[in-house]
């Protein structure tokens, strides 16, 4: 009887120690996409918009290549990559410079971290939203992407197509 009691106590202690462990997110590569802009005829709400783009047609619908970019534009490969975007659709004389800092995933969730570098003010009216755009590796198990501004969760976006 005493040995059963000792085994039960040991199991509770071992179980209690392992229950407090949280699996940590694994960092994944985030590759910025430059020379793109969010189209003028877009469907973005005023303020911040968050996108997880998994196919070419959705990408081309909202994002355009800058005419001045030349042939050096990196294009996403949707067979192995997903595009994440933070878009600021604000006043025409203010444009946010959005910097995507990194990404990680843990099971069914991906985490994308960004910060606002500065607000660009201009006397010239521009209707192009601020854009932070990058590719991340496609992870089949990911069902939700969480966007963090300065380490604070601001939006969770479900991944609908994989």
C-alpha cells in the first residue's frame, strides 16, 4: 500500500511539473517583398488591415508592382509560401511606414511581428496605403495568423485556404 502511495505522489509531482511547460514558437523565415503597393481601387477599410494571402489571384487583386521597380521584383511562390500583409489605409496626406520584424509558428498558429517606423506626412495627396508585405513558409498545420504590433496582439486572421 505504501509503495502505491509513493508511486501516486511521484506521478502527481511529475505530471505537475510537465503541465506547466508551454511549447515555444519556432521562428520561421520572413522575407520582405519590396516594390509593391496596395492598389488604389482596393477593398481596404479605413485604418489597419491584415491579410494572409495563399493564392496568386488574391495577391494580384489587392497588390500591384510599382512601375519604377524594373525586373528585380521578388514574386511569391504560393506552392511553398504564404504572403502576410499589414496595410494602413489612412488620411491621404499621411502614410505609415510598416516594418515586418519576424515570424514564428506553434502548432496551428503563426505569429507575425511588426512595428510602425514612422508616419510620413506629405503636402502632396497620395491615396496609396502604407504597406508591410512579406512571404513566410507555408505551414500546413497553421489555421490562424496573429499579428503583433510592438509585441501586442492586435489582430488574428484565420487562414482559409491551404
